[in-house]
């Protein structure tokens, strides 16, 4: 049984399928979790739904370039 903060449904971006340098994203009850696909045992970080939405919007608007 998953706790509210325990991520599930881990997935990689389809743009990362042919590379070993990527992250995976999992869902949590109140947001998302991110982990390194090369070292899954190292743990993960979690965000709230609002933090994840803001992060994705920043990526889409090239905020980090």
C-alpha cells in the first residue's frame, strides 16, 4: 500500500527512451516525484502539485535558458 507521498507510476519522457541520461517522474497524491533513472535506489525528491505545475510552465516558456 502506498502512502500519500509514496510515488507510483514512474515513467520516462519519450524523448529520453534512447539515452541513459534522464530522470523519471512518478505521481504522488499531492504532486510529483523525480528520480535519477540510472540510480533509482538513491531516492527521489517530491513536489506539490502547484510546484510541479510552475516548474513545467517555466520549462515550456524557456525560463531556464
